[in-house]
């Protein structure tokens, strides 16, 4: 017999690097949280088991990780959002992603940024392909066969895509896809990212398979590159065999004359290769032909062979004692089934359940009890049945009831019948849980999210139930909501642009513009967190989950009450909210402003409104006119000033307008005379002044910048004419 190893076989660079990083991290003694592997590190059960034996815990998704945990990223890589979520949760990462896979991530990420279409050739269900697609926002066109390439032509014919490959695909698949594109006249930018080690391994497998009678492929059946090696071996050799390890190697049909070749997948460790070759070397040289004595020898061997822990055995009850049952299993040792390994109802004994001669089934928990017996358990067998129930519940998404019995690191142990499972802290509730003690002793409904019957482990989620119940409640709420409804809500949180209000299980946005009829800078000017308010539903978008709410719509619009609350002549207090060149707007109440024209600000010429008033200043105003149709209110500050102040202002103006050349004594006398004369005219011409104000108010109501400026210019011209008259009068007096 000749055994030949393929030139390229076993661990590739990327897998070897991943294992070194992972086991190095597992050997660290100081760690604040758990060491987790999200998915299997590589596609090899033996390697994964060794890592788990060092304390690494397998998780399905990052949701099971807690702050402070360390997660090993598998060699196949993860999408971009995985890293972002880990950072936001405070989870550490050990990134063992193959460097060649990372290179593909960079290519597709850059292409997506440049708006270049991406074609990804590979198995859409493979983790490497899923991860790569996550680096271009899942926009890649994934092609796994020649037929899929033909179907994708219409999607890419008008563009020039960049083409990348899963690192472990066969070169043959890439060639087929490119030939389809070439025949269709599709332009493309090809980046052949098939790993060199993969190509070398496949080529050496094909060469060796053509030279031998039997071609052996050693690798995990979950491994993509190992399965492709087996396909190549079958194509090039009349007999190809796929084995995972020495234990499942069937030597039937092997002879010492055979020429045997073998190749190992990229994720197959060296120790497995050596075990397989060693077993072949020891057994293939023996004669393998059967003879009539073989069946008898098999029976003898069976009687000598002892069951191993974990085996399920059949036997017959030989003896029933108070604390144990003796079971004959047809081998050289009896089985011992103790009372504490049997499920007994209150008051039941072993004699109530078992009789001599009964055929029973049990699970081996220990090969030797120290006195020559094999320890059995009915509880563990029931546990197997319970795990089968859990598998069915998980497959059917059924709800089961468990009891939360004790807190452990990272979660809670939950009892289900005769077995226990684990509820991670992140799956205890739909809210953040810092301490699990509040849940202990409770019977709760959960969903089964993971079952491992080989290791007798199960993972439950209470959060999944709560999220589903909340989803149903939210759906019912949506069905009962209509635009125009006024509903009660609770103010939950603020943003600069509004407030979010809980209206019975769903949040709606109360935009800042819909809170008050007046202008607000921030919602907290009107609302407080926890306020219970009535809001009106303005719009609903169930598809996007958005609800727009209004608070001011539940209150009277200020202009609708103007006629009842205000009348011409009323003197009110207001706040300056806006200043223009032609005047200032004063807020009388939220949503109700009036205009004070520049001519109504003071009893003197006002050149610049900003010199007289400031935003936010409280002022007294008199209503001069109300126009409900145009929604305009004309106000006057000047009309609220006391009469003495008006007289002093006129005297001051007269003093300023006196000729500069006049002696000081004459100026004073003339100013006093003018002031006295002006005071008399003010009393005599009061009706005319009122008419003038009304006329000015009509101009104000136009609220047009250009018109207001014209009014201001007209007033200025009139004042200039008055100044000229005063100058002429002064000259006559001087003469």
C-alpha cells in the first residue's frame, strides 16, 4: 500500500493566523468579561471544541454579548455594522478575519463609495459572502452559478461593475460567469480574489486524484473549500472518500495493494490528518476479506465492549432495591440505576416504577462506579427527550414556560422539566437589566433560541416574547388610530425640533411648530418630561412608523377670540418680538402680534427703531385698530405716554430748532414760548391728531416694507417743511 499526500494540504495562512490569535486570547488569565465566538471560528468541529474547552462560549449573534465581553471575529469576517454595534455596546473584539478577505472588504467598500456596482461570485449563504456584502450596504449582486449569471445580465448590462470572488470558490465557476458576461457584451472590472492557497490546493488535488486508485479528502463537511476538494476528487478519481476524522473513516474495501492519495481542507488541523493516516497505516495492511467466523467474532467483541458515557443503552431489570435498580445490558458489567437518577413523584418508590424482567432504556453517565458497575440515569434520558422537545419548540417558534432559578455570570439559569437552560442578561427583558436578582423565582414564558443536544445546552429568550407582544400591541394601536383623533399622551423626551409623546405604546413627534400658537425656541418653554397632555393626530405613516402630533390644535386659535377679548383703545402689556426698519412687532399673547409703526414709538422723530426698543423688552401699548379679516392689529406706544412727557418732548424739539446765532437768553425765551404755544395747540387740535393717528394706522396695516418706507419719507418731508417755516419765522423776528 502506498499513501501519497497532495503537495498543498492542510491549514492555509489565514486559518492558521485565526487559530493562533484565538487560542492566544483564550490563554489570557485576566479578563473582565466572557470570551465569546460569534459563529464558529473556522469550519472544523474539533478545533471549535478545543477552543470551547478553553472557556470560549459560542454565541449566535452580538445581541448575546454584554459590555466588557470579548468577541472573537471568525476568519470569514463580519459586515461593517458588526464592528459598529460592538463599539456601541462596549464589547471588545479579537479580529481573526483572513487578510485576503479583508482586502475584498476594502475593494467593495471603495466601489460602493464611488457608486460602482459590485458583482460578488460565491455562495450567498456562506458567511464570507454575507460579510463581504455588508461592506457595500448589501448592494452586491451575488452570483453562484452560470444560470444565475445569465439571469443577472439585465441588472448589469447598462453599467460596468467591479467583480470580486469568494476566496474559496473553484476557478471553474469564475470562468463560467465571465464567459456569460463576455457573450452578452458586458463590460466589467475583474478582481480575481480567489485565494492563491485555494487555487494551489485544488490544482494539486486534481493532479493527485488522477494518479491514484482512492482519493481521500479530510475536512469538515461544513467547510466550503473541503467540499469543493471532494467535488474535484470525485471528478478525477474513480473512488473518492470524504472523512472528517479518524473515527468516521470506513476502511471497508481498502487493500494493501491500493495506491491512496489524500488532501486536507484549509481548516483541517495537522493532528486530525496524522490520526487518519495512522489509522490507515495500521489497518489497511491487514486482510479485509470477511469469513464465516467474522459474525461470531463480532458478537464476542460486542459482549466485551463497554458502553461509553453518553451512550443510550437497552437492558433488563435484574433486581429492584430500595435505592437502586440493577440492569443487565448484555455486557460483562451490570448497570446501576440509582433513585436520584430517576424522576419520582412525591411518595413514589423505585418498586412502584420497576419490576424484575422489565425492559428499560437509560443513559450511561459513568463507565465504572469503582465497584465494577456502570452508572445509569433515567433523568438524563428524560433530559434527552426534553432537549428534543426544545428543538421542536425552536423549529416551530413555540413558547414554553421556565422557572428562573439562579443568577450566574452574564445571565440566569432557567429550569425546564428535568433540564436547565441559560437566559443571557440581554434576553431577560426588553429593557436594560443590570442585576438579575429581581427576576429570580419567577415563572416566565420564553422562546428557545438555541439547542445543543450534544453538549446538553439550551438558550432561552424572554425578550423575544416581550418584543413580540409589544409588536402586536403596537399593531393594534395603529389599527385604532385615525388622523384627526385627539388622544392622551405622555411627554417622554425632548429634541431641539420638538418632543416625543407616548400615546399608549407608540411614540409620536410633536414638532416645535405644533406645540404653541406662538414662537418657541425649545419645547421645554411649554412642556415638562412626564406631562400628560391631549394631542391631535395630524398624520400617520404606518410603513415608516411615524406619527405627527399637534398640541396647539387642541386649543383655540388666538385670532378666533380677538373680537371677544380685545377692542380699540385697550391699553395692554406686551413683549417686543421682532424689529423692522418701519416699526416693531409686539406679542400680546402666544400667536397674537401687533405692529407699532415707527411713527407710534415715541413723541419725537425716530430715525432707528433699534435705538428705542430691544427684542424681549416689555412695553405698554394702546390698540389703535383691529382688522380680523387681514389678521392685523395696529398698536401705539406713543399713545400711552403721559401728557407731561409729551409737552417736555415738544419743548426739547423747539429748543433744538432755535437759530444758532441767537443769544442764549433769546433762545431760552423763544423755546419757552414755542413750548407754551405747542401745548395749547395740542389741546385744541386733539381731534385732528386722533384722525391723523387713524390715518397712520391705515398705512401701518398694509404691512408692506416699501409703503412703510414711503410713509416714513413723507413724514420726514413734512418735518423738513416745518423746519423751513420755523427758520423763516425766526428770521422775521430777527428783522
